[in-house]
C-alpha cells in the first residue's frame, strides 16, 4: 500500500470531487503504481509533488481512475420519457431548441442514444429543435466520444436494424454516421465545481454520483440547480435517485419515472460550513484529589442514540458519528449503536466500514436481520450482485414482512436477468406495501435508520412489473 495514499485521496477529491471510499482504494493504489512505473523510478512523494503542479500528469492519472462503463440505450425508460414526452412538451410551451446535457458522458453512448432517438422523431427538423451536449472530466475518454467509433460491446441489447441504420461497420468497429455525430458537442468540465451556461432544459447525470461523498453530492445539487432551467428536469440513475433527495431540488414523479426539478420555493442557500466548537481542557491543580470519571448510564446512552438517529434523519452524519462513538466508548458491544454506525457508513458510501460494523453485530447476534440488510445494501452498491442476493434472501427468510428486503432482492434478480423471480418478488413487495399502508399495526420494521418511502417504492414496483413482461429470460 502506498504510504501517503491519504494525501493523494485529498488532492483528487479537492480537484475533481472523486471520493475514494475504502472499497475503492485498490483502484487508486493500482493507478498510482501504474503511472509511477510508466514514468520511471520515482518515489511516491516525488510523484505527489509532480501531480500537484502538472495538469497533464493529473489528467493521465484521472483517465485510469474514472470508470467508463456505458453502452447505447442504457436504462431506456429514461431515454423514452426525455425524447417522447419532455422534449415535445417543452417545444410546445416555447420556441427555440431544447438544450440537453449528458453529464459524466464518458465515451458518448448516452448522448448519441438521445440524438438517435430524437433524430428518429424529428428527422430533418432535429437540428432546429434540439441541442445535445456531453461533458466529462476525463479528456482521454472525450476523444473517444468525439470519434464515435465503437466496438460491439457498446451495442448490448440494441436493435440490429437500428445499428445498421446509424452505423457503418469497419472491421470490428462501428462508426456512427455524421448526421448524428456532428449534432453532439462534447467538452471537458467538472460539474462539481464548474457551471456550464447557458442553462439546460434537461440534464442526465446517471450512474456517477455514487463516486461522490454526501457533502460533494450536496454541493453538486446546488451547482446543478444553477445550470437547470426553471421548468427543467434532472435525471439520476434508477438506483441513485432516492439517495440523492436532499430537498435542494424537488423530486417529481411523471410518466413512470422520478426526476428532479426546480423547487417551488425560492432557491435554498448553500449551508455554511459547520464550525466545530473549540474544546478547552481545564487545568487541574496538582493538589486536587483524584476523582474517578463517571460512567455514563444506560439512560444517557439511550439519549445519545435518540440524538444520533435525529442527526441521521437530517443527514448530519458527523454529529451522529460523534454521538455513536460516545455510546461505543461506554459499551463496545452496543448492537444498536453498531447498526447505526454501519448505516451512517452506508449513507457516506463507505461500504467496507458498513460491512465491518454489520459483521461486528453478527458476531454478537447471528440472527440480526438489521446487520444482514446492511450487508446486502453494501454488496448491492458495490455491484456484488450474487452476494447481495444471498444477504437479502436471509433477511426475507427471517423477516418475511419486511418489504425493503423483498424490493432490493427483486432489483438484484432483475439486474441478473432473472425476470421470473423478479416479477414474483416485486408482486410480494406490492402486497406487503399495500398491507402496511392499510393496517399500520401489520407493518414489519427493522431498527435501521434508513428512509424507505412507501409510495415511491410502490410506484417503482409497479413500473418495473409493467416493463418485465416484455423481456425474455427465466
């Protein structure tokens, strides 16, 4: 392991907002070793100094760190609502082209997918009706986006006829036709710190925000608010939307999808940086008698737990962590405190810490459904689908009435293309949600400080069930 890796993490986060959670340190470690090896014999300290002053070198490292997993027509339901519903409605309401931004565009498949669908809809009027832009922090991947030359890997699930219509095969590559390629403009930008203007009517930032910590995501929301037109729409990935609901932008449900838009009230102000109180240690005279420290009572620990839960609900995680540590300093085996600690780590995308806390709970109580649910969520966010399925199955077995476990189990089945089990599990989730909403005393709750909005998940289940019958699979 690199001795000064914390300094590298801080430098990268300050520059571009990327936060290397403990589960991602391996990626950073490998990238640093590769660049130092390619540059010749250079110490880590020397490379850090070079990285601090060289934009060129920083860009080369960044290209190794950004995960560019994308393909054409990914999450097609979002593309459908943008192209078939929102763009036509916006054009009816005003004149002038609708401006769309694919943020974190990677190699351009999302931006070009939008361009293809809109070209199919508007044909020769396409250029007058729509402007499409893409931006990314990785200059190397933007070169690929501009070239619009792709391998078959980028066409998973794409209709062969559509591929033949808009691409020309050249060996093992497929070149996008200029009628589409020239209609998308790409530029390098860091949307955590930079604002692209004029404002956009529609912004897509999908499958990117998971790599930012909570405070960076909150800052990002304020920046996106500035970039978004008053009647505009902001889309995150399906799995990211509810985790990005900070109350800065208004969450809206329409046409079978969730997206964010301008709040009804005046724009909130960016909260001031929290100033921690200065601790002053009293000077005790030498002759003062020794007084044993008073051990906090169980009642005091319960009070700290309640305050920590309130802080988690308000997403004041630093305060919550301080309170939980006070409890654990009193009782290192306090199960609820360990569960809350794991939940806070999950909210901060520190998945390894979530797993550590959950396993500590399981060592104390092998039947803790809370700990297993945390492990399932941590595995899901790290895209360890089969491990997530295994943990969610255990929660369902122990707590058959806990609908969030059923819902995420269905999601994992769907992502694994196990469509029949997914359908069955979505239906079970809906039954449990209906029972919970009609008879509150029937609700099964785990002691997890995580917010699961019943009406939102009910809608998501109905939406996924409507989509699944059209798919093949077992």
